[in-house]
C-alpha cells in the first residue's frame, strides 16, 4: 500500500468514527482519491509529506483547464459511467465545486498535521475561493397552485406526492428528512415534527400549520389502509421512499403543467415566503437546521425587485400615518 493511500484510509476511518454522513464521507473520498491520482500521475508523488501548496494550486488549475468529468481516479470507470457521452463534459467547473475540493483537501492535510504525520502543512496558507452566489430559482405562487391542482389524489402515489409537496412547502424540510418522517415524530398537539439531521445527527423541530395538520391526519388514515410501514410516506410495499423516486415524480408532475421544479426549490420557497411574511433570520435558521443565522442569510439574501417592493409596502414608514 502506497504512503498516500495508507493515510487516506486512516483519514476515512477517522471520519467514520465521527459518524459523518455517507454523503460527506463520499465527498471526502472522491476528492482525495482524484488528488492522489493526479499527484502520482503528474508529479510522481506517493508520499503525503512531499506535497506542497504549489501542487494543490497546480491541481486546481489542472481541473479548471480540463473541465467537468474529465478526471477520474479509475480509468475502468470510463467504460461504465461514459462521461464522454454527457452534454456538459469538458465545460467549466463551478467555483462552488472548486471551493469544495479545496476544503476537503484542507481537512485532510490539517488532520495529518494534527496527527503529526507530516511536519509541514501544505494547506496552512492556501487561499480559499469565494464562489459567486447564484440566485435561488423560486416557484411562482401560480405555478405551485397549478402543479398541486393537477395531482391525482385518488391514487396512492399522487396523493403521497401531493402531501409531501405541501409538507415541504409548509415546513422547509429537506426531501431526505421528509422521507424519513415516522408517525411518532409528529406531535399534533404542538403541530411539530421532530427531525434528526442526517448530516450532523442533531435534532430540531419544524412546525406545520393547522390546515396541514388536518391534511396529515387524513393522509395517515389513508396510508394505514395500504400499509403498516414505520414511515409516514412509504412505498406501496411499505419500505422507505427513495429520494430519487420523489425527485423524478415531482419533476414529471411539474412537466405536465409546464413547471420546472426540484424538491429543494420547495424548501427555498418556504424560506423566502417565511421572510417575506415577517419571519426573522434566527427562527428561520433553527427551522431549516442551519448552523447559524449567518449561514441562512448567505443562502437567502437574494430578494428579487418585486419581493423588495412588496416588503417595502408592508413596512413603509409613511403608509400607516393618518396624515
């Protein structure tokens, strides 16, 4: 086993011991294996102690020059995933992706330095990339109404989709969290749902309206006629619903009425409506499960001109004066 590979395996064991999510573990492993492959192929370096900050900067330039899906850690995967058939192969890698690569590489070498596996930390003074934040695409109110109205709630699958769509819009749940909800997580007395964040295992409460509460009770009675599953929104066989199946069903439902929609847009719509209706950043941050209000602000500061105009009219200093 090469030196780099040994330390990578040790780092992954450390990450697993911290009970990080599978998504985070996969991100670390993929990023570091690609970097290991680059260092060995382009610089003949297999020892972590031989890596310098200049190598990391050259790697980032290498990725930018090559573009999307042009770098792999296993050449055999080219005959399985066929990246050359993708329409976006070779296109520019976003600053957000590059920033994530740098962050993962930094975590790895900071770990090695803390463990005293290396004497010099090559990422200690490595510059971060501040990605340009894109405006989050939101659904218009009429698009939401049009999409919900055309769902056939007489069928199990469409009724489930209708309920999940409304629940995410009303609570700001992530789709993975929505699929994980169990009946015992719901408290109808306080109209709340106990959620465990799969990323950091922390618990929080989200809240739903009285209207949604009545709909949830009707759904649970309906669900019980088809399944005794432990999940609120199971498959017809009673198993946990796959996130990708929900995404696919929602996308196809939107296409039927000319609406392009992704589950995370529903969460974004909740957040923006919450703020536009007078909600504050701190409570929104707790509901969404963010680490701080500052993180929430970075995500949802991009109001449109129409949204600013509506918000202004609600709070105009002169509007409420009877003079």
